């Protein structure tokens, strides 16, 4: 007999009914709303920028259709397997979107917003925040943080595997939290894309943050 873990925290923003050992959701979950909103907004903007038959617009239209299909499939069958399959759409879509954004976003927002973000930094801390922290930098420390950044992807992959083979209610909460954040973050980046401090500063100077210097890009 399968052992189940009874959830004590209700799924946020979802009307729920309990059927046997799991929870049935009858309203959209936060990650479905925000990630779906990102797909819809980006598809609409791409349709105006390159036409509804443009390659990027068609890609986002396909992702919207798959998103709707994943939500429907999870709820229509309402089994642990169907929920896992439906929730699997989001990590797959995240990777597709992440690799495509470098092509799609410039079509709907060609300008980089580094100067605006630097102005926000200056308003809050009096100068560019990266330059304010410059006295603390050291090439070796930069390499350590670069390794930590790389390990994030390993940790993310391990977490996805861990939760997808575990308890279904815990998996739902994991996906809700992670992909609500990704949905909001992708929406923000689509309206305020930026190269990042190192590239923006490197345009005017030579970075000395790593063990090996590299020229401006």
C-alpha cells in the first residue's frame, strides 16, 4: 500500500477538494497564472513585432497551447501520473524559453535597460552598486562565486528530479514556488532587458575581476 504524506498547508489561490489521497484543484495555480501570463504577453508582443506567423511568435503560441493542454491533462485525469506529466511542462518550457529569449526579446525590446537600472542603483546607494562593491572584489573570490553560480544549475537539476519522484503534494508546492518566480522574472526581463553590470561596465573599461583579464565585449 502506498504511504502518503498529508499536507497541512493549503495550495495558494486554489479552490481544492480532497479525493482519496490527493488534492484536486479547480482554479488556476499561481505558477499557471504567471508563467502563462508571460507566454501570452510575449506572444502578443511578438505577433506585433514579427507577425503572427513569425517563428518566435509561433513558438510561443505552441507553448501556450501546450500549457493549456498540460493544465487540462492534469485535472481531467487527476492522478499522480497525470499531475507529474502536466507539471513537467514547466521545466521543459523554462529551458526552451531561456534559450530563445536572446533571440525573441530583442525583437520586442531592442534597447538594453542597463543605464536605467544603474540610475536606480544610484538613487538608492548613491552610485552604481557594482562599483560600490568593487573594493571587496578579488579575482579568486570571483572564481569562487562563479563556481557557486555553476553549482546552481546542478542543484536545480537535482531538485527537479528529487521532487518529481517524490510526494505529489510536495511536488505541486515546489513547482508553484519555483515557476511563479520564473514567470514573474521572465515578465520583468521582457520589459527591462539588460546585459548585466560586467558587460555594461566593460563597455567603457577593462574588467579585473577574474584571475584572467578579458576585454570589453
